[in-house]
C-alpha cells in the first residue's frame, strides 16, 4: 500500500524510515538519505519528500 500521507508524516521526524517505507529495501537511495539527514535534518527531509512525491 502506497500511503503518501503516512510517509510524509514519518519523513518529518525520521526521513530514512520514510524512504525505507517507500522502497521496502535498503539500497543506495536509503544510505544517501541517511547521510543527508546526518548532515542536517532539512536536506534529508527534502530528499525524502522528493522521493515520495516525484515518483
């Protein structure tokens, strides 16, 4: 089930979890989001939003 609203809410607090919920696997996209989240919460959140809503 592709629940974008739930993924959006999760991405506000834990962006990598939202990316994992979207794809269901740990791959390069997930690790990129982890790095962006560590560098600052906002870049990780924006990346998660892009992945959730653009694809």
